[in-house]
């Protein structure tokens, strides 16, 4: 088992390892999960092993597993990618709760808060940005609840399940996070 890196109330974030790649493939092959992510093709353990190796070498991404404290079960992951270290920004932030039976239990919101704390306080980000499908109202509501602001719409930006989908662009700045009650 990988050790906890960032600990919250109900979950902790930890490094992803080779032992997690079967779960990653399972989540990305599940139509219910895939409905909320820009993934259109089936994946395999081998795909995720290569992805994991590349991300480790790249240095412009941070991926952390989301595990439940009560039983150490890995239920998803959170990430910062397309990090620009010179400008202290990340162009892609996201989380996935891949275990459907763990949806709507507050784990996603807690993971977002832990990642914001890590991004702003440890990685010294000034800006954290994300894109979310326009129909993913649950995610949009949570992102707004923790302080993200809508910036605009990328029209027909992702091709999901055979249809073009608009993407809502959202961001949060360090001073907005620092001055909010969300960080508590």
C-alpha cells in the first residue's frame, strides 16, 4: 500500500503505483464514469502503465490517488496537469471518483479542497484552471461551491459518446482561495 501524502477527514491522497493501473483501466472502460470524462476509446493496464511511466518522467503533472481512510480503498484520482512552473499555473485540474458506489458521499468535494490546499500552499500556484462538460452539473456546482469561477465556454470542444460537447472553463486564483472559507 502507498502511504498517505495528504490526509483529510474521510479520505487521503497518495501516490499512484503500478498496482493501481488495473483500477484505472476499469474506471476508464466503465461507460457511466466515461460519460463525465473526455475519453472515447477503451484502455488497458498496459496503456496505464505506459501513461504512469510517462507522467513520472514528464514533471509537468501531479497525479494522486484518492483513498478512503476507513479501509484504504482507492476510489479515484486527482490531478494537476499542463503545469507551467514559470507562471505558477496549471491549465488542467480534475478529479475522478471511479468507483460509482462511492459517488455522492462527499469524497470528490473533499479531494478538491485537499488539492487546492496543496496546489496553492505547497506548489505555489497562482491560478488553477479546469474544463468540465457543460452537462456535468454536479461537478460544476461543487467547483463553484469551493470557489471556482466560470470564465467561458469552449464551444463543441470535446467529442463525447458520438456528440460534440461544450466545455465550461473555470478557474480559481490564489487570493480568491486564501480569502475564502473553503480552505478550512
